[in-house]
C-alpha cells in the first residue's frame, strides 16, 4: 500500500538547506472555510507538516516546535474548530468531522499532502485523516494519542456527564483556582503521574473563558469520551497503516492517556516506531522539546513518504485485521489486548 522506509527526497538531493524563522511567520492567520473562520499558523518552506493539537488546546501549544521544523518544512498548525481563535459554532465536533476540516484547510492553502503530527485528540484526528485520506498522508507521528484504548483520565469522564458546563465555570472562580493550584502542587510533591500534567491541564481550563468556549469543549469531549472512557478506537483499522511510516511518542507518566496505550498501538501498527519520554507526562513535546524535535527531524529524514496504492488498500481490507496475540506475546497490558482481540473478532465476522 505504501512505500518502504528510506531516505527522503530532500536527503537524496544533497545536504538539507535550513532557513531561519522569525516570530512574524508564526503569527495567527485566518481563513473562512464553510462559513466558519479558521485560525492557523503557517511557517517555513518545503514538504508539509500538519500539527494537530489536543482537546481544549490551540496551535500555541506547538510554539517551541514550529520554528525548528519550519527551517526545512512548511509547517501548518491550525486551531481546531471550537478551539483557540477559531469559530466555535454549534456544529459537528466528531473526529471524522475534524479530519474533513483538516483536509479542507489544506485544500484552501493549496497543500496536497502532509506528514501529520497529532497530540492527544489531535492524534485521533491524525489517524482518522490517514484512514479517510491515505493518498494525502505522507507519515503519521502520534503523540500521547487518543483512540487506542478505552482508559482515560477520570476527570475527562466526569466532564462528559450532564452538568459539566457548571463544573467548568466553577473552576474559573478565584477561590477554586487557588484550591486547584494547591492541589496541583500537592500532586507534584507526592510525585504522582497526575502531578506531571496538572499545571498544564488547569491551563486548558483558562482557555475556556465563556459559555461558548465551554460548550464547544464539551461537545468535542462527548464525541470521544463518555462516563466509561474513550468511545472511539482505531484498533479495528490500524492494520491499514501497513507501510505507512508511523512513529509513536509518549510520556512514561502520562496521566491522561496511559503509556500502556503506546505499547498497544505499537503492537497493532505494523512497522511503527515507539519512543518513550521517561518521566514526562501527557505533553512530552513540552517536557523535552529538543529531543522531540530531534526525533521528528530524524524520522522525516530516514523515511520515505507513503506511496498509497488502491490495489494494496483493497487487499488489506479483504484480508481484514490479523488475529490478535495474547498479552504475553504482544507485550501489551490485558485491557489493551482485550480491545485488540475484540476488534479482531469483529473483523472476522
């Protein structure tokens, strides 16, 4: 279905040319697509990289990453609909709708293909994009991605319940913010996994200043999470990434999407590469941006963009999902192995 890893086009033509990137290039731009204003950042020249942020976040989360990547690539970092400076209508906030939105934004910008880097919810969107538009996907880089297993932080499950808007608005009260800050510091002092992520998770609450923002956040969350956990999974279609250059990056102490999901995805995605950031939480590109950038640059330089084939895609679909191995064979936890087994059983029927 796709080309084999090798030296990328830029590497074959000689030494990679780097260019400096100033702050003006990473400012927000706006385009109206389907009647809604979309905010995005774009910088650099060369093969395209699309950065997709997580739920409640914005393109600003990639601030330390964009300049480095833009020295040799065209980097596009949008604010997803309902997030950041993009419009927040009463609309479809499903993963599939977001993938369509990414395709249409790239179309407006005249970009045919891109390497996708998705964090958290953005990882799920990147996987969905690759599934819906494989002919437009060069590579996949999934960072603490959602959509691999059912397990997710209990706080997100709670926010998916009725009354979540009241809960989120309460967290913005001065007294509650102080208590939340004390709680975050306590979690760090106790050296818990949640302590690694609490400060940044509370920052996301600050990005929901009004009822419109909170409503868009809750609609997005409920499209992928309910009181039992994540409801969207890629495990039943992950075999279609065969031949697609794929890298997974995860923090070993991720309190939102546990690191065992990384091992499950790695086992389920043929030929994928796995990088664990020891001691990091849900935002490994914040914890160690230098290593993150180095890994992305190396991956881009040592893999060839996927070469999609309609015939091979048809063969994979007909063959279906391979029979899942047990946890002892695959090296994944029992709960992730259960999801793999159930997906395999559905495919067989």
